[in-house]
C-alpha cells in the first residue's frame, strides 16, 4: 500500500510513493466514500504523485474510476489538486482530468504544493 491519507487538515492529503497501481486508486476512492457508500466526502483533496517511481495505471483504470464517481450527486463542488513531478505523472493526471466530466468536481494539476494549497483554499 504505497500511499498515505492525512485527514487532519482543512482538506485531505493523499501522498503516493513507489509504484501506483489500480488497487491504490481504488483504496483511496473507498476511503473517500461516506459510510453508506453512495456519496463522496465533501472534503477537498490534495494528491501528491511526486514520489512515485512508476505508474501501472492506464486509460482503462482511469476511465473505470471516472465512471464510478460520475453519477454521485454532491451538495457542493469538490476540488482535487494533483501535484506532479515529471511529464509522465502530469500526463496521467491530465488524462484523469480530461475524462472526469463530473459537474461538481474540479481537478487541477500543480508542480508546487504552495500553489496547490492556494487553489484549494480559494473560495469559489
């Protein structure tokens, strides 16, 4: 399980390291679901990919994730900031952003945690 989830701040911080797999993504998604399994947590999130050494996730896994969360209704917009450290990480994050068409979810990529924090903290 090469990830950690910190829920102590004003938004959820997920940090990945090692090799990212579909299992990791599914575990993080399960953690984001409320107890009834039908509604995503209202917390905005920062997902840090910079310490990944490999990514074993492709379009099919990202598409499945997007489909899983597409129909969930949220009472407000939820933001996800993804911090990337190289072009491959950015490409995977950008692919996820492109296929996630949920009207109440905003996804942005950053290379700097300070900028990601600012975006998450900004009032929309």
